[in-house]
C-alpha cells in the first residue's frame, strides 16, 4: 500500500469500521477479517484495536463482554445512537468530498 493510500485510509478508517457495525455487532478480530475481505489487507490488527479503543472512549459504540471458547472474554462492539450520528456525518462528508473530487477529475466545475 502506497503512502498516499495509507494517509487517506487513516482519515476514513473510523467511518469504515462504524459502517461495519451497522446492524451487526462484532469483536476486533471479526472487524479485522471484514477489512481484509474488503481488500484492506495491509491494515495491522494493532491499528484496528487502537481504533476500537478510541471509538469506545468517544462513546460511539456500546461494548459487551462475551465468553470466548479460547481465552478471556471478547469485547463485542455495537453501534449506538451517538455512533450512528457520527457515521451519518461521515457519509455526508464523504459524499461531499467524492462529488467534488469527481468533478475535478473530469476537469469541470
């Protein structure tokens, strides 16, 4: 992954993870797997776990500890109302930026 892609991904990864959590709670490893299935193969697990800590601290997700067959309980993240608002804002911002960038790419206004 090139430097430009890495920098752009840093700015959007939170929104991507919040989008994964719409309607389906997940734990960290599941989220990492979803990212890889979507082509984000070079995102380190540590990056995902650090992001999950941040969105939990920001109050964007609810966290439930569920028993695990292997090891300690898993933290399962689900999108809450504040997280939904944040995701809606992310999509609005994304739409605005992508429309403007597409106009620039086409050489128009």
